[in-house]
């Protein structure tokens, strides 16, 4: 009987581990705290901060139930052991039940304390108050202003959000770096955050091709707040996402371990795209036509490319691969994109399994859908103003 009870105990421990660290298969079936309590937690995309305050509280409560759950499990699977236990003296039974229930009571008190006063006691609200100046921090709800800023930025499509382990997620939005864990959410303001690249692990187990999202390198990173005394965030990130993270950072990454970072396919293509395009003659813009318009893709870089069908004039027009009809078509759109966004647009419309064909392929213009090739992409350049005497 004792052997059997041990087996069922081990089985219960394994079940608990699956609940605490859900593998992808379980998460895919929707058997996680977040998915099961989705209607109570609300929308992550609309209210990121409030969603995670509720989610961390619910996770603490659900995980604390696993301990008394063991008593129920034994009652269902081992009635012999269970009834033996109830022949013990009342004092022993009372102490055992209290011991098993105490984590739930502690979790319940913690949840009530966190929820008290509109979540102002939750660790996430507390950590947000660290980044307010002293005068603002004295007001109990001042963290809500930063929470609103995070919620708004999280809704944007250009955020970086990636799963870094089965229970933790890294999010980089316009002005915050956020690490989401089961029981806590850590935030750092990007303008004061220094990310240190401490090392890399070459991942020989990931056999997916590089072009299919496989990564040969995992980077070990540590994010540190340079202005406030708050704990560092340490996390691992695939090298293919490094450039995306770097685009969000204000302070450049400190490569303390002199690590050679393997570039993603999109970054490697951007380099080749830039080199090829810069060999085309630039499109001269007259000084009076000068417009300072931001790229409509990234809203930050100036729009600096013009699609101008040159391949036909040059007589190098190639038939489409596979004998298709596709040929470049003249595009009369005004310049609205930067070269980086156009390169990403071009790469996204190619056969991802055959990167060797990309340079000789075509993509539709992002605005009017006319096909263009790399020869048709011209960088804008301002014509020198005529010398006046
Ligand atoms: Zn752009
Ligand atoms: Zn066009
Ligand atoms: Zn062309």
C-alpha cells in the first residue's frame, strides 16, 4: 500500500509541475491559467497592466490550491491511506489539514492585499512607482499614468513580444522593457536601461533551417536600470530577434563578452538589399520638391526610396521564374517608404525556403501593387542647388 501511495504521490508532483510549467502541448490545448480564466482576466491587448495584475494574482491562487489538492487526490486514488489518516488523533488531523490549507490562506490574504485600493499594492504598481519622481510617487494612484502609457504602447503592432521560456515572456514597447513571469511582471524604462550581452550558446539541437525561423544561437542578456536601484532582468533571446530588440533600445547594447551575434536572414538580406540598391543610380530630387515625409511603415525614418522601372530600359528584363507572366510594371507612386521597410516588405513576399532566389525576384509595390525588381529601386538624393552668382 505504501509503495502504491508513493507512486501516486510522484504522479501528483508531475501533474503539479505540468500545471506550473505548462509544456507547449498543454498550452496549445488551452489548459493554462490564462486560457481557463480568460473571461475573468479581460483583454491583454487593451489593458496590459491590469490584465497582468489579475493574471499574477489568479496564478498565485490557483497554484496554492495544488497543495490541498493533494489531499483530494489521495482520497480519490488511495482511499486506504486516506481513511488510515483519519484514525490519527484529532490534534494530528487538525494540524495536517491546517498545514495543507495554510498556503491557500496566505495566497488569499496576498490576493486581497494586492487588490486593495485599486491594485495599488500589487508589485507591478509598486515597481511602476519607482520610475515616478518623488513628488508624483507620494500620490497612491500616480502609477496609473505609467500603466496607461504601457497599455497604449502595447497595442501598437511594432512591439517585440516573444516567449523566452515556458513561463516567461519578453516584451519591448516604445519606452519600456517588460519581463512577464508567472507570479510577477518586471518593468524597466528603455531610456534608462542598459542591456549587456553576456554570452551566447550555440544551439545545436534546433535543426530547423535558418530561413524557417530556426536559430543557431541563443544570447544571454542582462538589462540594468542605470538611474534607479531596481533588480536587473536577465533573459535569453534568440539571435534572430536581437536586431528587433536593438531597434527599441535607447542606450546601445554593451557587448561585454565580445560575442559574435549571428544575424537573422532578414538582417542579412537588408545588408545585401542596401548594397545592391545603392549601386543603382540615385533618384535626384530637386531642391524645390523637397518634402520631409516620414516612412509610412516605421513612422521614424524619412521616406527615401523611389520605384522607377529601369530594368526594361536596361534590357535586362527577365521572364518570371516558371514561365509565368509576371513582369515589372511602371509605378508612379510618390516615395512613401524607407529602404529598410521596403527591404522587409520585399523579403516577406519571397519564397522563404529559397533565399538564394530573392535577389532576382520581384515584389509588388506596397502602395499600388505594380511589380518591381531590385534594379527598379532608387535611393532619393537631393540635387545640389544651382550655384548663384
Ligand atoms: Zn520605414
Ligand atoms: Zn507603386
Ligand atoms: Zn524591374
